[in-house]
């Protein structure tokens, strides 16, 4: 079992990464919590697959565990679902020492984390991510939120987990679409911070898609180390941490415009990354061959780089992005693989030009090859 420290002083925590380590959940939680009670939040599919093992481990460590299930899907990451969780926590007589444990993907982690951050002004919180996307991204860093109909993750808080347990063995039951979607976030880490990691992904993509254990361990641990380093420097996204949002400004707008039902998060981010890379190229920051290389790896991972939405709708939705300051859009743009910067866009005409390039039956942008 490999560990990665997120060094935030009193709010710091360990990320545990390994295969077959879900059974260690209780023993890892016990030293951190004095409560005899724990609450496990999951969805029906994940609960059926892994709920029994998780609760057995917690029981062995002396926790009485209540299981709360929420429906699967991004469209359920809402204030209404959070309110239902509040009702269940009240019924279970949960107090402020009771850990809330999120067993599931990014939706479960975000929703349970938001509930933990806001119920009784804060419950302790544990992330047990069961998707690759959650293991490499959303479970780390303390961002928790629910969606608003107009924008993703608009209602949220910063609430760091007390520990993260990433069991690579559970990825064997991950649907292929979810695995491919997660690779957008993995590729993002190479683009924003680690050229050598990007090259590793180019070389080992087939092994990763085949769920090779060694490759997965490298992918998850490297991604977590990169994110931990960035979060340590800027925990509450007051500046530098925004680089983690490469591709997300466009991607979040796509998700919101399609009601959070059309695209998986990583799928939308992949399209957003291509657009961000091309925008970087148009602004003279990134060589064209680097932008093309980013798109090529995303395509090799089985991700689309096109979306059939009118450009004007997308541009309007961009202004709900949390990086907008005094009406000015800010994008994370690449200066070449391994380096990014946050750049203001004062004129939307460059965006209209970018999106108009590929209008047609296949969507607003995406080069072949």
C-alpha cells in the first residue's frame, strides 16, 4: 500500500493507494475517530458491489454503520438530495463526531462531502473513491459541491477529508465508458504539470486501458502527487490551484447546457481540453504540434473531441464559470505540454472564431487525426 501525504498542517491527511485495501477501511479510520458510529453514503450499484466489505471492515473496528443510498448520476448531485441526506442523518441521531464515509465515484464524493461540510457546520469526512476519475481527482483536495441547473458545482465548500482510500481492485468493475472518461483528467495532469508523465501515458495507454496493475498504480499515485502539490500551495483556489481546471471552463459549460445527462464529466473535459489547447495555439502560447498531440492522445483514449452545440449558447454559459472576475472570462491555457497559465480573455470574438472553425454536422470543433 502506497501513501501520498496532502500536507495542509492540521487539515492534512494521507491518501492510501493499493489493490485489495478496502478491507483496511476500518483499521485506518479507527485512530482518527472517537465515535462508535459511522455513516456510509453510496449508490445502489456500488453498495451492492462493495457495501458489505466496507461495513464489515468498519464493524470489525468497532463502528456501528448506517448505510444511506442516493440515486446514481450527476443529475442527482443537488440540494434536494443533500436535504434528503440531512433528514436521514437527523433520523440516525448523528452527532458532530460521526464520520461520513463516501463510497462511490465523484458524484457520491461531492454530495456526501457537501453534506458533511454543512450538516451541524461540519462532520468529519472520509473518501473511498470507486471510480478512476474520483481516485485521481475529485476525492483529493477538499472541494465539495452540488450543482445548480445553470452551472456545475456552483454551490459548495472547501472541506478536506480526514483520509482517502483508493482501492485499485474496484476498478475492475468500472464500466469502460467511465474508465475512458477518467483518462481525460489523468491526461490533464501531464498537460498542466508533468511532461514526462504525459509521455508515459502516450507509451502505456494500452496497458492502462487493460487495467494493468502496475500502470494503474503509476497513474493514480502520480496524479494524486501532482494534485496534492498544487493543493498544498493554494488550498482554497485563490490563485495557482486554478491550473487544475484546464479544460473545465468549456467542459462544465457543456455539462450544464446538456442538463448533466449527456456527457460524463471526463468526456466534457476532454472536449474542453481540446478547445483550451486550440485557444492557446490561437493566442500564440502553444505550438500547433503540441495542441495536436494533446488531442491525439485524448482520441486514442477513446474520447470524443466534438460537441453538437451552438457556439453562442456555449459562450453565454461560460460566464457562469467560477473563474469569471468582474465580467472577464479567465481560461487555463497551455504554453506547451507540462506548462499552463491562467489567462484573461477580454474579447469574446476570439472564442467565436475558435468555435466557428468546426461548425457543421460533427459539432463546433475537433480536428481529425
